[in-house]
């Protein structure tokens, strides 16, 4: 217990590049994340998706919500625009998701420590192939707490290299 509220402004939270997609035409699209609060009991975050950014089929260990703040994310034929609330229960798989032409911003919250786990990688690979893209490695985030490093690094959702 902290004895009171934790109050943070999003501008005061550093962002980390979580995932990068490289297209055959040379452009890249990344997913950027700000970890607003992170503990073994919950995980609150903000994402900014560049136009065309994609994430693989995956899930998290904990009930999980996403609320679209601006732009849109597509999952197959479903377009989730600003104002859309997405609820996932512990263990649900979601994705692959793809950001729309203006990108996307969202707020998310995961109850529990939130470790990611991968779904069928062939599903994501099919979308990458269709878009002429591949996921490339990015440095491991600098702010990942020690208790989460093992879980997140082995989740099969990101492609992180060791931080130099």
C-alpha cells in the first residue's frame, strides 16, 4: 500500500520501442509503449502505433482491456476506432492487429503481472507476407523491472536484442 494515489502525467513517462516492422519498400512502423504503472499485480500502459504497425497473435496472463484513444486498429475485418473498448480475459488470444493509416493511440490495463504468451506464429507470418513486411529486432527496454524481464523476454511476442 502506498498510502495514497500515484499520480503521473503521460508526458513524464518515458516511452520504449516495443516492436518494429520493416517493409520491403524500406519504411518501418513501430509500436511505442509508456509503462504508466507496473507491478506484479497490474500493468497500466499507453501505446502509440505508427501507421501500418502490426502485432502478432498473442495473449497475456491477466484480464486485459484496451481503449482506443485515437486512430484505429484492425483485427481481420473488425475495425476498432477511437472510443472502442476491447475486453480480453486471462488467456484470451488476440491479433494479429494492424494500425490504420493514421496509426493509433490506446490505453491498456492488465490485471496480474501480465506476461505475454504467443499464439500461432504462422497467423502473424501470413499477415507479414501479405504486407511485404518482417518483424526486426529492437533493443530490450531499459525500464523493464527485474521481476518482469524473464517473463517478457521469453514471451515470444517481441523480438528484443540485449541492451548494450
